[in-house]
C-alpha cells in the first residue's frame, strides 16, 4: 500500500480526497532553475545586517513576538510608497499564507474564488483548503486576458474573491491596470475581493505600473507581494499585502496568534533597511531573463514576453523529453503541464549559459 492509499484510509474531508499536495521536484542537481528563486543569494552587507538583527532578538525569544509586527509594517509601507502607512499593510509567512488568510476571511463554504488559468496553481489548492469553491475563468490567444473578457466573466460568475496574477505565473506576462479596474467594477454586484498577486513585480519592465496605484478609494482591492523573489528571502517566508485598513482588520479575525516569529520580523526589517543592496541583483536577473528570451527566439522557439524572473516558452514537440535531457545534464527547470511548453528561472550568467547551451545541444540532435 503506497502513501496515497494509506491516506485514503483516513476520514478525510470529501473535497480533499484524491488531491495531491503542491510542490515542484526538489532534486540534487548543480543548477536549480525550476521554482523561480533568486539564485544570486543575499549580498554580504545585507547578510551581516540580518545576522545582527537576529542576534539582537535572541535574548527575548522566551517572550512572544510583537503580535502586530508594527516595525515591519512601517518598513514595508515605506518601501512600497504610494502614500501607504502601516495601517495599509499586513504580513504573514509567505504570500501563500496571506492569500490563505484572505480566503479564510472572505471565502469559505458557500462562497467562490475565481482565477484565470494557466495561473498560479496554488489558487485552487488554497480555495479547497478553506472550503471555497474554485471557479476557473478563461484566457484568450497566447494566454492573454483582456479587460472586457475578464470583466464579463466576473459579472457572469459573480465570485466572492478574484485572483489576478500580475506578472502571471507561469506565463510571466503583466496585466494592464485596465484589467484590474474592469474586474473591480464588475465585482461590485457580488462585493468581490479582488486580489492582484504581484509576487514578481520588482522584475517588471520599466513603465509597468503596479496595482498599488489603484488602491485609493477601492476598499475591496488587495495587492499581494512577497520578499521571496526580489529580496532573495525564499527561506525566510515573508509575504505581505497592501489594502484598505479594514482588510487587515478582517484578516486579524482568522490569523493564528503571534503568527510571525520575532526572527522572521527581524530578518525582514533588516532586509528592508538594506533594500538597495538586495535589489541590485534584480537588474542583473532581468538582463539574464531578456537574454533567455532573445536566445530562445534564435533557437526557433516561442518565449512569452516576461515581466518576471522566469521565461515561459513554447514550440517544443516533446517538452517532457527536453526536461529529462536537461536534468540529465544537471539543469532542473519546470514542466508546468502545458502542452508544448516549459518554464525556466533566470539565474546567474553562468547558470543561464548552462541552460541555454544544454537546450541548444538538445534541439540540435
């Protein structure tokens, strides 16, 4: 009897039966470009600042942390700008927990959440875990999403929560703010909470506007961010949102007590104080991302325009075989289960070269 058969013997909720947990392969290979991590790591100056901040907290670890993580909220508000204050900010253990808390507060039995696949695959899993029905919208040619189409679908299906991923994962493309505005207006009748998931916002091309610019006067709009990608803190698990203060008040009703540890708070505040050093690597990553796009075009493949730290590309007759051959060469990328496509994270120059050289050799066979 395997583990899933053993699991099926337990009295699980009916809606969880047959499901598999989220997760990409974690394999021991030299080059890991499959989960959109910042492969540059934390710069020395920022690392030393984080170490000192964590050390300063050690004497107080016998006490509970600041339940309201006030210093962190102030630092995040200052980082985001747009006239935001600590009252507009909420944080949790990664943006996944932020989204989960929002669904706990605004979803649940008898309510629905809507996404537009292909998009972040955790949305339906988070919905299921909170007893929220998940409704899948549709995209146009090239996985595009227009304001008119998105708004019409929201009006028709009347979800309680709408997820808009921008830049979208796995395609990497950013949404125009006209889409966000149209969806927000279309959700008026169902009082839909509209969540714009901007996990990769720092990697967007110059001139790409954030939905943070739309928050004023829109109490049902939420912008979700993370420190995992641009700040190279995937292991620290820090995600946050910006919204009207009443959104944070709603989430307080469902959060666990003291959900952000003192170590997590100290790490995040120190990182924000050293944001210049941490974000310097973002520009280097964008160079490698654009290099990947250019080289894939030269190989005759079809990369999607990317505003993220990864590239989604098509034109592959057998993506599973390409994935396996790259793995055999020591390069792990992501098969997202979309016919003819794969996704690769933009790494360091050396990592990117290893991927491109490996792929070029495979296609030449």
